[in-house]
């Protein structure tokens, strides 16, 4: 830096001398490195120049160049990432905790070297679970030159999928729709989780393996299944085709679906309709608030069925909200519960305390962990792309995500595998059950191992 300042000093002197010569005036002479002396050719006497206007010009030049230099360095050392979250909309009962996980995890990545020394700048917005607002915010991310987006809902993620494909924008969502797992159709959609359809297939299979053989009618008739979810929600309805396919594969009789709003607090009419079919098993595809309401009404009205729940309806709040009605309920999770003894959970808890101390740890959920999983997967992909010398969206996909083979991020997430032909990370799914208000593993279902031909040739993308 000192050498650079001296060189700038000499350049300033040279420019002044040329200007002065043209005007027949005075001249600057370099006497030492730390002192500039001014000579008058007409008067022949020496005047100190240290504090005159040319010194001020030199300082201003230095400041301008320094600011420009730091500005360019800051831009070069910052990677911009957008995030869409639901903190006020229909899925905010789970979205707020996930959003906290995203911000905590970004802090962790930056505190630990960022992306090979480059800091992530996160632009995080609440879009209220409104698809038009998501489209608007995505355009903003493009104008901000974000290299990737951490998305949220199924409706907006699927609506944006053709756009992010055209833009070659890696879009790592909290929507785990299986519609987003086929790179031939949705190459830039990814997530660090097992998809909804795989989770649902595994949950039905675990119930069939563990619970149905204990039923008094086992061996006498087919088990009966109904599905409870919000018909109009792309998230809730995403795995329904796969659920019914798996039910047929296992020999279920399938009853009429029941539409339950994400905002539901009274589901008695739906429960009474279910009672006419006399189901042995109910699939719940909503988020936790409406799932808890449905479980309470089923318990109160004596439905007499077992229940399995999608991952966004199966969290630490479920036993609190549903009480006794949650006992024995089974569910698919994509990661460990908050505070569970698994690798990296200590960092999740540490950063929850450090950056969001106003939220008690007992109120944090497994959705925090889901946010961490997506951030860690994206950061690893960006590190690999950066090492390859190219942080473009295409490089993040091809030199980043699609080079991961059994990459372990901890958090109770299955090791990550992404290829150019398949973005499903795993076929192994842990299924939990609520026992005395706590979660315990019932079975780890290996769909890929159990039905390898169907996994390879039939189930991708739906």
C-alpha cells in the first residue's frame, strides 16, 4: 500500500509539472518520500508544499481511488442469494420457523469462511404465500443479480419452474414436490430432502408393515384408506397420485378424499363423512394447525382410524396442539427434530441462541433444521462451483449439486445424491410415531431397495 501511495504521489507531481510548464509557472520537485517541496522559478525561493491545495487534491484522489477499490473488492467478495418465506400467510404456522432456520444457517456459513472466502448476502422476503407476490420478488432477485434462490411453497415454486429453467437459476425450495425431481423437466429445482411422494409411500408402507398386522381384521379384508387435505392447494395435493398408487400396490381399498382447509379449526363434517367409509388409516396432507384440528375432531367423534401425516404437519407443535389425539400418530420427517442428538445439531442450537435469542428454544421446531439443510446443500454446491472457477447458475447445478454423491450434511438428513438424470436425494425414509408426547422411530423404509424397478423406472417426477 505504501508503494502504491508513493507512485500516486509521483503521478500527481508529474501532472502538475506538465500543467505548470504550459502556463510558464512553478514546478514541483520530489526531494524525499515524505515531503514535497515547492520551488518558484521566478522568485527562486522554496516554499513548503505539505499543506497547500495540491496536498488536498492528492488526498481527495486517494480517497476516491480507495473507495472505488474497496467497493469493487466488496462486490467481488459478496454472493447474493434470495429467499422467499411465508411468515404471515396460509403456511406461516410452519413457515416462520423455517425462515429463522434460513437466516441462522446463512450466518453460520458466513462465520465459517462463506463460499471460499466470499460472504453470502441474503435478501429474505415474506411473500405471504401469494403466488403473484412470489413472481414479483423473483424478478427483484434477478435485478439484484442473485445467483440462487431459497424458495418456499409448491404453487409458486412450480409456477416459477419454467422461468428458473430458462434463467438457469438454482432454486432450492421448501417445496418437496416430486414434480420437481426430474431434471429432464425441472433441472434447476432442488431441495435437501426426500420428496413428498417418497415420504408418503414410506409412511403408508410403515403403517402396513407395523400396524395393520395387529388389526383384528388382518387377513380377513383389505385395509381402508382416506386422504384429508386441502384440494385447492398445490402443496397438499402434490403427492396424492403417489399415495393412491402405493395404496393399490399394498392392496388397500381407497375411500373418498376429504377437503380440509389449511385454515380449518372445525372439521366435524369431514370426520362424519369419513365415518361412513370406516377407514383404518387417514393420510393428512396439511400443515400442523389444521392437522391438529382434524385429529382432535377425529378423536372426539370416535373415528377409530390410525393417522399418518406429511412432514409439514408433523412437528413438535403437533402433540401440544392435538393433545391425546396425537398419541400413536405416525409421520414422515425429512430431518431430525430440533435438539435431537445428531451431527450438526449443536450448531443449529448455538445459532438459534445467538441470532434469535427472543425465540425460546422450546418453541423452535424441526422446520428450523429443514432450513439449515437447504442452506448447507446450496452453500456446498456454490463452493464446488466457485472452486471450478464459475459461480454461474449452470455451474452451481452441474459443478455443484450434480457432483454430490452420498454427501453428508448431518442434521438427520439422508446423504445427498443429485445426478443429471435424478434429483431425488434418497429412497430411505425414517417414519416416526408419537409416544407419550415424544417422537420415536418406528421404521426406516427403504423404497429404493424394496421396489428397485419401480424406483428406477416408474416413480421419478410424480
